[in-house]
C-alpha cells in the first residue's frame, strides 16, 4: 500500500516538474491602430508605398514560467522578410510580469517613414511581436497588410491669416486609385496645438480643397486630408499649418491710485490669435527709432516719472506668426495736455499785433485751444477757468468762463491779458500761455465810409479815415445774404489804397448767392475799425449802402446764425439764441456725405462754435443745416478753398 502511494506521488511530481521545464511565456497582439484605423487581426492593414505609417500596438504578456525566473527583457516589433533576417521596426521596454500566472497589457507607438520597406512578397506584409525573456524568445501571431501604390494625396503650403477672417484656400491634388475597383471620399481633419486630430464638420466628403471660415481662425492649427476608399483603407496627406496673426493688441493710459500711491500705467489689451501664448516687449521712440525698454516685458507697463513728452508702444510676439505692434501713445506724465490758447481766426497776421480802441472790443474776440483739444491724461474730470488781468491789477477769475473757449464781449479800457487755468485730480494745476490785448492811446478811428462809384458800380470808393495814428491800411471783406451767410471772408492782404474793385473778389464767392456784402476795415496802430456795409446784387445791381450803426441795431434785434470758414475752421456764430440747443449737420455737395457735427448748447446771445475740418476733407462746397430746439431750421453753404 505504501509503495503504491509513493509511486503515485512520484508520478505527480514528475508531471509538475515537466510542466515547468517545458512551459513558456506568451505574447499576444490585441490590436494595431494604423493612421487612426484599428485592426484586430481579422482584416488586412492598408498601407501605401512611399508613405509613412504610424502604428499604435496594444499587446499582452503572460507569465507561465516559474516566478522570478527568466524575467522579460524587451518586446520587438518585426516585419517578415522574404530572405535574410526579419526587419526590426521598433522595440518596447517595460516592467514585464515576473510572477507565475500573471499578465499585463502594454502599448507603444512607432512610425515608419516608408511602408515599402515592409513588403514581404506580392505587395503584402506580415507583422508580429517577439518577446525576449531570460534567454528565450516567443512570438505572437502575424498581422497581415496590403501595400498599395500611393494615391498622390498632397496638399499645398502653409497659410497665414488674420484673426477671425477667412483663410486663403488650401489646394490639394486629385488622388489616383489603387485599382479600378476603388472609389473614394475626402475627410479634412484639424489638430490644435497639443491636441489630437479630429474631423472638420464644415468640410464635406466632396471638398477636394479647403477654405477655413472666419469662425475657425482663432488660434494656430494644422490640417490634413484623408482620402478614404473603404472603412479599412484610407490615405493621409501631408500636413499644412494655418497660422493666425495676433489681433487686439492695443494700449491705453490710465492712473491707478492704490492707498495714496498714484501710478501712471500703460495698460495693454489681452491679445488674441496665434497659439494663445504671447511674449511682450514695450518700446519707446527715441531719435525716431523704436527702442526696447529693458525689463518691460509684461502685459502692462508702469510709466516712470515723465518730465518731457515721450512716446510708447507694445510689441507682441508669438509662435509662427509675425510680431504685432500696438497703437502708440504720447505720454506727458500726470498732466493737463495742450493747454495752449490762441485767438481764433488770426491766421498769423493779426494778433498779437492787434490793438483795441479804448471802450471797444477786439475784432477777433474768440479765445480757443491752439491746434487740438485741452485734456487731462489722469482719467479724471478737467476743470477750466479763464482769468484776466488789466494793467496794474491782479489776475482774477472771469465769472462763468469755464468752457474751452472764451468770447470777449466786454469793452476794454485798459490793456488786458487773458489766460486759462486747468485743474484735474492727480495732475498739477496748469496755466496756459497769455494773450494780451493792448488798448491804443490814439484817438478812435472815424470817418471810415465806403460807397459805390456813381459812374462805375464795380468801383468802390472809400474815405480817408481820421483818428488812429494817421497812418492807415485797409482790408476788404465779403459776405453774402444772411440766409446763406459764409461770414466775412477776409482777403488777407493789407492795402494802402482807400478804394477797390468788386470784380477782384467774385471768384471767392459762393456760386449759390446773388447778393454780395462788402465791408472795409481801416487799420491804424493795429486797431481795426469797421465801415458801413454795401450790398450788391449780381442780377439787380446796387441794393443798399448800409451804415454801420444800422447794421448794429438790426443784429441786436434779430436772431441770426452765421457760418464762415477761416484757417481751416468752420465757425458758427449765434446771435440772440441764448439757452437754445443747436443740432449741427455738415455735408459735402460733391460726395453727398453728411456728418453730425455736434449738439451745441448756446450759452449767451453771442455764442460761437468752431468745427475743425478733418484732414481728409477736400476743398469744395459744404452745406450746413442747423436744427434749433424750437424746431426752426437754418441752412447754408460755405466754400473750403
């Protein structure tokens, strides 16, 4: 009995030992994904000659040898060759199973540059994995592949486009067929930076070429085209890049008050486009050359203390696109800007030489900002106050004079100076330059009269005035009917002659008016004196020779809105319209285009508004239309020469 049991035990022991001696580990390919198509061994893998192929191989290694013996070394990926050793495509090193009876699944990806290398025979290939463990080798089953002629599936070069604009069309070839039994459709794919390929929904299966619509062009991406013959056979083209230029690169100046610490900051917008990753470099214009500011490489830039005008911009860089340059800003520090005043309409010929007779107002009596608009760059409200000072006096505020412009409506009895004070939070108070109106000590000018020559209506006669310093020069001015008034158009040449000829000025008049109004200014010791006004009709001859006093009384009792051009400015003057609102429109007869200039609140009975012609407005005839708050309308035309 004991002998029988011993024999049975010995037999089992020998069988168990033999199972270890003859056992081997196993490797199995679960699936191979080639260019996005999964294969499990039941279908042929489709490859193309002369074309690269990317393999994602998923496999399982199982340990059937004793634990901790013959541990795994590596897995090798092979293609069978007709003669000689098989072609090693890639290998994979992992922590393979080392305990008996265990299994692990692994995955690796590799790319071969030319599928032609894999051919075994008759344009076919056989792929397998080989597992090395200890000094042993075991192989997986084969995966079979068909290798076709490449179908000439090529797309042309990269594209550079603007943010949120249609990109230039990407052209592609017409593919050839591997054999006559094949047909095909197209699939266009996109890949974002760091992302995976996905099908583009707005490209259908018949689109040989591709145009990326504006909505697609927000960041850089790559595209490719798939020529699909069947569920298992498709060819992938080369790739093309669509790079999106940087957009929304703007800067503005602001002031930041943090606990009483005031900082002047150039704030930059957050750019868009490219790959959404940006580098910044602030630059300053020095000697007409944009120069990098050391260390200024952030989105915003805190300005240093500025004592003189300086100009800045921001440069933004990103991958694969040209650099972007922002708008530029002129920084003046925390200051009030452009607080320089001038006499409107002096054209460089009158003031500061113009004087005033005692008890009179200046002829040019509107003080305004020279060459632009007075502003505060602190971002805070700007408060303006006009001041005046007479000889021997002190500077004093002019009551109610808090606008950008100031009209001198009071007669002057002493030489008087004017200036404008600007105040704004965070900025130091700012004083403008000083405008001086000198009161002449000479007698007032008188006997300044003009009349038509009875023998020749074209000839206008003028008296020799009295008063002043007895030396006189003359300036003749023209206007037309009040309904079409252009204001007095000054002929800026001083003449010693007391007379003139009307025909000399006809070319300067608007073509739409039949009336001409002629006035002479007599100038002595730089004091201007206005004569009476003559009215002449081109169709009817002499209408009236009005006296100055009559004109003054008429204007005092009548509402008038006149417009005229002087020094590239369109000037409006409103008589007896206090507390009205004027909505002003300006149109170009040649182009038919019209713009709304302003809604102007008329503050007194002798108020003015000045509109600067934009630089792109050409010479020509312009119409104006004024709609007052009571519903009345005034319109007319002016000529810009």
